[in-house]
C-alpha cells in the first residue's frame, strides 16, 4: 500500500513554522498499521500547485493524507482544489453546517458568510464531523486512491488522525496484513541517548523479534521497542519480555512507559502513599506547578505551588528567613532547602519541592554560573538538596530544571 | 526563479524526527533574496524515489536544495543517485579526500573504507569544503537547474546554507532581482480567524502591493502582511502603511507584532508605568506565571505567582476569606476578585491578576459548566472581574484561559 502526505500552507514554506503534524501520523501509522509514508510534499496556498500535487498523488498512491487549507478564509483553498481536481462541484453538507452553527451559538459568536465555506465538500465525498473544530474530515475517492483531508491545526489534526484516519487505515489493511505491529515506549530521565543505546546492546541478540529505537524528547530520552508477529498475544508477550529486561538493565532512570509523564508518575506515587505536595519554584517560575496541574485529578495530591520570583515572595509565601538569603545568596543550597521545608509547612502538606537557580541570560557567578539550580525536597523522611547544572539558553535551562525537579521528587518517593 | 527543496532520510518518514532544517533555509531565502520555496519534498533512503525526485525537480526548477544522505554509510545514497540521474560517473575529489584525512588524523580516529565515499562527487560538479564535517557541499548543474547538495546534520546544514548557498543565490538573483520581499505579522487575541478575514477585506483594495494571510496560533490569530517592491525603503513604507491601517481597523484586539508574546507586551506595559505584578491562578495552575517568567528580565515587573489549587492555598497565599468561598463557591466572581485583590496586597504589588474556573474533565454545574473561568484584575484604578467560557478539553481550556487572563490585564493596562 503506497501512502503519501501532502501539507499545504504558505507558512510552511516561508520559515514561519515547521510541519510537526506529519510526525504524529507517521508514528501512529507505523505502530498501528505497520506501514510507512513513502513521500511527503509541502506546497503553498497556490491553486495550481495544489491541484497538480493532488492529481499526481492520487494517480500513484493508494492513500493520501492532505492537511491544511481547510480554514474559513480566502487563502484556504484545499477543498475547492480537491473538487476542481476531481472535476466535481462543491456542495454544502447540511450536517456539517448545523455543527458549525451550533459551535458558534455555543460560543455566542456571530456566524459570518465565510464560515459557510467550511461546510462545503466535494460532491461524492464523505464528511466526518470534527468535535475539535469547524472543518470536517473529508474522505474523497479518486479511482483506486482514497484521499483524507484534515485541518492543519495540530489539535484538530491529531484528533481526526487518531480517531478516524488511522482506524480506517487499520480496517483497509486488515485483510492484507499478515502481521501485527505494536510499539512500546519506555521513558528515561538522566541518561544520554548514546549511553542508552550502548547499555541496551546486550538485549538485541536476546530479543531478535524486537526492533530497538531511540527518540530524544528533551530532557527525556525514550527507548522504543517495536515488535511484529502473527497475533496481538504473541507480539505483546514479546514486547513485555523485552520491556522487562530493559527495565532491569536500566534501573531507576526509567520513569514510565506509554503516555506517562513525570508529573503523572509523581502524582501516582503521592496518591499511593496518601501524600500531598506543595511547590516553591523560582527560576522555573510556574513550570513545575503547570506540569503537575496538567494531570487531570491533580487536586487529589497537588495543594499549591508558588512562583516565588522576588525575594519578598520567598519570604512571604515559603517563610524563607531573610537572614538566610542575606547569608548564602538566593541561589544556594540552604535557601532551596528552606523553600521546600517552608512551603510544606505553610500549606500543611506531606511533601515540599523547591527550586532556585540562574536560568539566564544574565545572573550567576564563578561558583554558580548561569544554568546552575538547587533542587530541594522535604518529605516525612527529611529534607535534601541536589545541585544540577544545565547548558543552553534560558528556555532550555528552565525546561531541564523543571523536569529534573520532578525527577528528584520521583526518585525520593521511590526511596532511592 | 523557481526554488524547491528535497530532503532525504527514512527517519523523516517514520515519525522519528521532523525536518526543521528547511525552515532555516526558507527564512534566510526570504530575508536575503526576497524569494520563497515553491515546494518541499521528503523521500526516504530509496534509490528509485531519490532518482525520480531529482529528475522531476531538475526539470522544473531553477534551483534545488537537496539535504541528507551524504553520510559515509551504505544507506547514504544521495550523491550516487545525483550522478546516476545526471548520467555521469562518480570521481574522488582529491581536495575533499585530503580534508577528510586531515579531520580524522586531528581526532586520532582511523579512516575506514566507507569514509572515502564522502570524497566522491558527480563528474562535472563543484565541491565546497565543509569545516563542520566530512561531506562537502556539492553544486551540480543540470540544464538550466542548479542543484545544491548539503548534509542533513543541522550544524553542517546551517553552516553551508548560510555561508555558501544563500550568498550564491544572492549573486544569482542580484541582476534579475527587481523586488525586495518583507513579511510583517500582527498578532491578535479574542477575534476568530473568519472575523479577522472579513474585517480586513476593505484593506485589500487599498494596499494592492500587500498580500494578506492568516495563521492560527491558538488562542491567537495572526495577520500576515507580505509585501514586494523595488527597494527595502519602498517595501517597508508599504508595509508600515498597511499595518497602520490594519491596526486602526482592528483596534485593541491587536496585541503585538513580530516576536511579541502576550507576556512580553504585558511586561512592557507594566515597566512603562513602573508597575509590578502578582498572580493567583487556580485552574491554570502555573501557566500564567510560567508565561510571564519565560520573558528574560521578568524579575523587573513579576514579583510572584501562586498556583492556589486547593482552597487552603487560596486562603493562605491570597488571603481569600473562607466565608466568601463558602458563600459563593470557589469558582465565582467574588472569589476571583478576592484572589486578585488579596494577592496584590500580600505581595505588595501594583497589580494583581487572578483566575478561578473549571478546566475539566470533571467539575462545574449548570450555571458554570466545565470551561467557565472568572478572571480578576486589581490595579490602582480598582478591581474588576470578567467571566469567560472556553470549549474543548482540559488542555485547551487551560491554554485559552491563561492567554485570556494576560489579555484582560493587557487591555486593562491600556485603559480600555
């Protein structure tokens, strides 16, 4: 089965943005259907280019995933071009129109004439409602080729690809597919990708049915285990055995699998112990709290987090003694410990987590240059501080610091 | 001049990585040569696909930038395919070979047979040494088309594109280049893309030298103004006039331009007035503080932000009276106002910003369903509360709520 993707949008050709949607589709396609995309093409919002690409791809592919250009504005040309290329007219789909009208009513926004554009589909094609947006998923058949049209807005793209396109492709390939493919991802913190690769080498001979791969999702590194086999049972057994050995080999650097996040794992560990958490963060300025509260149900274990940016916020919200700051400086182990202990006491939680450091671009000194952070943890077992140093710019230091703070708490809760 | 890019690499088609190199080239091409890439194609490490793509692109383009597949291993096929497609042989370039040998000696690494592969270039083409790596930049002419071959390793790609490819293209286009291109992006909050499009329509006739485009960067919508003209001065005047009219037409929904973010704009407004800010956020749980502290130098205006998730955190950190919560419920206008007023008083800042709401998936009631948020602002001019409602899942509600809170403060500071 030959599958290609076609993305449209001037912004993908003028340096404004990169196509990151395709990667999502490609990974799911490999994992769920055992297939890879043969070629991917990006064209601008140019009528002749779109039509030429649609014709060329429809002629040589079994499946084409087209994304972008489904918005309501006049530079959104994809559906018009799909009709023109196929030599059919555009028809307003009453179900899609009702969906769009309901969305606008719900939001109390007036419907403008150009919103009707999003309800038009090429004659003979199928429209699937999009609960994340106005433009539907459009499925068009041209000869032996099936074309799927999805919006380029990432959340709409992901929803429609995952809920409709991939299941359709699974169904289309089910009869011809003799093997089942499954992917299992183990997530690690604190180990470089090259070390992960070297460490895992002994497993390759032991698990020949598993393909080992790596992916950096900074600051995490992920180990991907891909297995193919005759049935779901066989493949899942093969994967479970390989994952078991990989976990044994790698130890505590593995923090989770699948859609685990550091915050989810920390939340589960806290819930199991019936613990609660308070945070005082300086250089990360809210990132750790935001990561925790991203988890649905976080209110069961997350009580509050303070972005104590100024010294006055540290003394007010985490009861850090002013004298301690004066004696050791605001970026220091004693202040980090006082923040963790203080915030735990102020909010009356079981655990306190803190961070203070220099995210840059300015700040820091010879002993503690930009990138240095102190992470404090206070639990019923006592308080501790770790010093870390991260390279890169402000954004990277903050990203690594926030994730590392959660990882320090995770390892502490695991008793290591 | 028609320019296209061709990237090769299996990893770009299996979900392992996205092509982020092209964006670098595209932005420089627009900025320095006033040109845009017409189409971009990604193929895997498949001989027939590479040759077919090279032939197709060479036939229709003036310039093709090819990246990837220049490494030493057997799955690096690009240069072989370039020779085969052009019907010429591969020759070892002695200067490149000496460069590779020197690199390996300098590092004390033994040269292996396959490293010689990187010194081979198609007969009749030009090789430019690459100080960042082994593979040279190869420039091949086929008929009216010039093909540039660069390695896909980002550091090498960027170096060769910036130092050689772009200057060559500047020289190639200097005589024919009669026009300069510039892009200006205006960023808006609180107006749907379709309304933006409709509102801007009258400007199209008034500014015929400007192309208007739209981009959704949820929850923001961006208006893109692209102008071409005889000189930088002319183009910048044309853009400034169009931007002036667009701002006048759209009013306060335009919050910034270029690389402005809501937090940067709010920070500038606070600094101008010598104001400081404290935040108490519930459902967004740290997102607003994280956005503020992403701005370098935020410590000049951001004092602290509390993710007051539990009621106890609201009463402790923002001095919200327990009785008020009992009387009105935690998601209510009085509590939002008390949070903004309270956090401002607790940290002694000029302004207080607060949010309380239901991000979902659970919570809410008939009057205030999931997606409802109350945003409180307290400034020297007094306190105010806005009620908003956002659709979508937890992640979307939090994203929209955090941005809207900053936007409410922005408008308040602007005196509207």
